[in-house]
């Protein structure tokens, strides 16, 4: 069950602190709109874990940055998200990590694993794409575990644009990650 809670109120970071803690729910705010989701499907989590794993292997060998699963990112008081996976370069990490362990700005790469449903698709393909584009994310991947495909958005001029939809047999590479190359199907095993 996923829901959007919006009744004319613009939600903020401080509002989240007033909500009851529930380890089975994820609260995100995008442009003042509160999105509440419960723990995702097993395959959703597995896909996110596989993507994290592949990025982490590359990160440890390259020593260029770090990957992390489900980090908190606070862009503004009205824009707080918890993406499935991010990769951030060492220099940027040192600049953006606050004392509470949240990022206070855009990592270079964000990955969202698509959950089924109209609200989820709108959130990831529209609201989050717009947010990530406006905040300076360099690359955004949307992984669809049901179709076993990966949409790759890259910054062109001032916004993120879809540059490829990769299928299971395709290889994913990135100018952000020199030498990183993985067959997309490895994300969905």
C-alpha cells in the first residue's frame, strides 16, 4: 500500500519528526507533498541490493567514492527523499554528509527501483526525476524488476534526459564510473 498525503498542506522536514516512527513505512517529501510507502516487494529489495552490490564492488576497487542503500537525502526543507541506492564521489561525500548521517545535496548517481502502481510510477518517473534534475544529480537510473530493464537518465545541459533503456542482455556503463561495466541482468537475479 502506497499513498500520497496532501490536503493543501506543504510538508517539511520538521513535520517528519512529529510522525510516529514505524520501521515498515518510508516517508518522503517532494515539493512539500508527503509520500508514504510500506516496505517494498522482496524482488524490489533484491534488485536494489544487487545494484548496490555491483556498485560497491566497483567502488572498493576504484576507491573513487561510495555506494549506499536507502540513504536519507535532504535537498531542502520541502524535499527529503530516501532513494534505493546512491553512488557519491569521495570529495562530494565529504562536503554533503551532515552530522546526522544524511546527505544535504545531490550525489552523482541515484537509483530508484520501480514499484508497481500509478502513484509509484508518477513519483519515480515524474516527481523524483524533476527533483533530481533540478538539484544537480548527474545520472539517474530507474530499474524495473518486473520487466528486467533499466532506464538511464543523464544530465544534458541543465536537466536529466533519458538516454537509454537497457534490457537484461545489455551492459550498463557510465562516464561517472570509469571502468564500471555490468550486464543488466545481474541486477535482477
